[in-house]
């Protein structure tokens, strides 16, 4: 499984994925690609106090903070310290995207139609994109690249956006009709570079 974790940050998405695989005893190999611009932040993670659920991953965190890479027989993680927009153009066959960049107010270029076009070009046929953003302009930026937009409400959490390459019926996902949204809110626009 190939995962693109946009903006590694504190590594919660990556570590939660490893935790999920471990707890559920999944027999898969995962390759996680993650751009992160802030090298100071990456180097500081060695001293960050993570939740106890991540305590078994301390050696992974230590390796990532020293050389931005980790690999064992079940997991490979590569952190790219630099421009995410350039990095993603090198990737392909991504199965899952965690779109977890800073908000569009802070990091506009990781939420535009052009950016999501580059993301779309990296994806496998059955890929899924997830993001915390439920804002209509963000959803429109994703939608303009032929994604089908859904909303999901995890237990004990806020609503999130799910984007798929193909329209599918999911009992736990609410389909969002973006054409209807555009008709009802004519002032809503996607973001552009």
C-alpha cells in the first residue's frame, strides 16, 4: 500500500496508520511518502512527547529525525524536506492521500485546482483522498479534477471530506452533489494558483 501523507508535521497520520496496522494485525507492507518543509520541526520530533499508543514507534521516530527515512520488512517511510508541489510530481500508484496541509489561508498552494490535478496524476484507480477540510472552495478544487466528493463523520470527531476516483455507494459516507452546491451557491469558487 502506497500512502502520501501531505505535510508530515508531528507524524500523527503516519504513526496512526502504523498503529492501526499493528493493532489489527494486518499483513501488508506500507510505503509512506511525506513532504515536510520545516526541517527544524522534523529534527525536534525526537524529543516530542507522543501518546502512549505510539510508544512502540520511538525507534522509527528517532530514525526519521536523523535522516528522514525508515525501513523494515513491513514499512518504508520517506520524508522529503522541501517543496511538496515538486515532490508529488515524482510519485505514482498512490492508494491513500492524507491531505493534512495547513489551511488554505496559511498554505494556499496546497489546496488549489492545479495542486489537486498533480495529486490526481499520482493516484491508483481505487485511491482515496481524505482531508479535514469541509470548506466548499476546497471541495470544489478537488471536484474540478473529476473526484467524487463524500462526507464522513467519524465517531467522536468532526466531519471530514473523502474524495474518490469513482462514484461508489458507501453506507458510512454521505455523497455531496457538487453540481447542486454550485447551483445553490453561485459565489463559491475553487482555489487557483
